[in-house]
C-alpha cells in the first residue's frame, strides 16, 4: 500500500475521479439513460477487465482490482480462507452487481429529485401565471 500523498495514490484518485465525473456528465447531458436490460453489457465489460487484472496479478504478484487477495472487510477473508478461487469469482460478481446497482439506484434517486424539482417549478409558474391573470381581471372590473 502507498501513503495517501504518494504519486500512485494521487494518480488513482484522479483517474477514478475523472471516470465518475465523466459518467455524471453523460447522465446530465442525457447522452445515456441507464436501463436494467443494459446490465449484461456492463457485466461482460467489467468481467473482462477483472480477468485482465487477474492475469496481470498472476504475472506481477500485485492485487489489481482486489481480485487475487482479499481486502480486509467481512466476508472477504473468510471466503478466501475457504477457497481463493471462490473468493475471486465472488469478488468479481460482487464488483459487477454491487457497483451497477449502486450506480443505477443513485441514478434513479437523482432522476426522482430532478423530476420533483421540475414539477415544483412548473406548479409555481402555473400558480404565478394564474395569480397574474386574476390580478388583471380584478383590475379590469
């Protein structure tokens, strides 16, 4: 592991930050709308990347994407103790499903908040327009 203010840690933080920022921009600009039916594409993509990381780990002795050795939170060490292969398979599946459903859930939550905000603004605009119309009618009478 590296200290927080090491080049590798800063590089990782920046790289992951840009990935998150890019994803948010894509959603905000409406270039993509997540759908549950698209999950298999994500699953295949992330699984291939995890397998590449596993191959790199076997060659280099590192632990990229944490697929070779357990991270220190339950139940990872316990699964690894049962079987390193079971740990790798379950961690890859966990990365896939966990990240996808967290991101999908956050997207749905943000969409709900944005929709409610737009509805509230429309209602306020409609009320103010109605009030203006009523004021104009009252002045005419």
